[in-house]
């Protein structure tokens, strides 16, 4: 079993910045690939950013240049730096590791 705990969400004005953090309880087979998803209630979850074990990153097209995913393997943590927040970034953000999911952290962007 792996526990994932997100933190760092909250209310922020459009144009602001925010960093989300996710701590996992352990690593499996030396694999540290993780990802961030987001979901608006009633809508499907969408993959926002991922980071492979080798460090390769991928982003949802609409967040490229504004979102940065990074990882601290020594601390079993993954981060999502969000800059120039937009109203449409309002969502619950989840981190994932294999088929494990965190409880999510709410990000609300105000005008």
C-alpha cells in the first residue's frame, strides 16, 4: 500500500503562482514516476503533468510554459509549480503513483 498526500492548494488571484506538493509513503521497485491530474466536479480527470523515473516530463498542452513538475526522490515528493494562474485552472489536483491516488487539493483561482 502506498499513501499519497497533497498539499499547497488554496485560493489565489489570477496571474498568481502556487506550488503543490505531494508526498508518497514509499517507492516501489525503485520507480519514482509520478503525475498530476486535475478534475472539476462532474467532469473527467485530465492529466496535467507527468515525470518519468528518468526525469522526462510531459505536460497538457494548455499548461505548457506555466506548469512545472519536479521531484525530490530523497524525500519521496513531487511538486507542481503553477505560474500565471488562470480561472480555468480552478480544479481539484491529484497526484498519482502507479494506481494510487492522493485525496486531492483544491485550487481556486479568482478574478
